[in-house]
C-alpha cells in the first residue's frame, strides 16, 4: 500500500521579514509524516529573503512552484513588513496558487491573506497581540482572537507563533487521522492537541498567591467523558463556587467549561470513529453525548461532516 500513497506537495512562501521559527514549522511537522508530504520553500522572486532576525535565508525555488502546490503555507512576518497594500510581486505570487489548493497562514501571515482578499467573509485568526490592528484594517474578516487556529473551507489561519505547529498537526490529522498526527507529535516532542485557545496566553493580571488551578479537575473530567458532567459537578470537584470555577477555567483554558467538554468529546469521538467499528450511537454514549443525533450535530459543527462520512474518509485512506 505504501507504494500507492499519493504525496501531497506543500509549498511554503517566505516573504521579507519572515520569522525563522515559523518558516521551519511546516518542514518539521509535515516532514515527520512518513513521507506523506513533500515540502518545498520559495520566495516571490527566487532570491534570498531578509528574516526578522539578523540573517538572510536562501531558498531553492521561485514563485512558479506555487502553481504546483496542493497546500500553500505563508509563514509569518513582522507586521512592519506588511503594508496595507501588498507589493505587486507578492500579489503576483499569490495569484499563481491554484483555485483548489489549500492555503494556510501562520501567525501574522493572516495579514497577507487578508490584504489579498483571501479572507473576505471568512472566519480567521492571528496573533492576539495584533488583533486590534487586524480588525481596523480588515473589518470584512470575521476575526476570532481566542482560538489557536481556524479551518474555514480551503483556508486555514493560525494564531501566534507556535500555533503554526497546531495547525500543521491539524492538517495531518484531517488528511490521515489521529494515529499519524499523534506519531508526528511524538517525533517532534510536542503535544498532539492543545486544550483551549490563545486566550490563555494573553497577558493577564497575576493571580492571587495560592490561587487554585482547574487542571486537576480537567484531568478528572477526561476520565469521565461518558458521564453527564455538569458545571456543578466540575466546580464541586475543584472545591470552588460556580462563579469562581467558571472564571478561573476560562482564564486558564480560554474556553468555557461547557465548550471545553464538547471539544474533548468530539475529539474522543473522532478517535473512535477512526480506530473502531463501534456504531455511531454507541460512540455517542462512550463520549458523553446522549444520542447519536447529538454526536452528529456536534461533529458537523466542529468539522462539517457526519460521523459516517468521517469514518468512510479514514477507512478509505487506510488509517484504521
């Protein structure tokens, strides 16, 4: 079967002012995916690009290679390098991308996609530190500053810096299932899936000394996803009032307890759909959704497909 695998071509576009760390993320993550991806890097003219550090970066390809990409990743750049109107050579390079190609921005590269009109009417995210500037420049984009990444059709945007790891792992998971994505995460020594969103990283007042964490309660809940957990149950386990628990949970995770529980249950359901033959109604019970209809609703809201379609996808690519 390995000889029949289709290798997806990922082309990373490096612009002047590129952050070296983010530029290397696609190669590191996709390069650890058992040969499922080919990663190439280009610039708008084939010449070296200035990085946001004290060195330049040489690339092997010019913009013509963008036309051959299944997925294009635009690496983040210093905001000072992003004028409201993109340089003609950047516009020309982006115009080479095929209409059916997947387009990904890491961190501030969302400004590039927005300036090119690729995010108009779409939901997107970027680094929390520049969300106000982004909203002023691009009011036509539905900005969600609280998440680590947004997957809107063929366009994916990620939040600050290391969120590029999260979105690349999400792509591996979407294309080939959790088993391969988890293996890639282990090889790169990163978590396969981070709880919550980037709201948990936004600068906040220092909590009171000795303030209790909700981490132990989150671990406790993960062992009981099949049970009908309520906010009262969670707060009681944490020995906090409902109001204090809800506020502290949101501060730590960036999500409400209810949204976090749904996220965890959907993730567990996806794993069972990929790795087992359990009926959908049984999976719903195993992960804490009362009925198969509830699971269908939440899975469709999260990833846009039904449980049956999701399972067929991963049976077809042989990841079960």
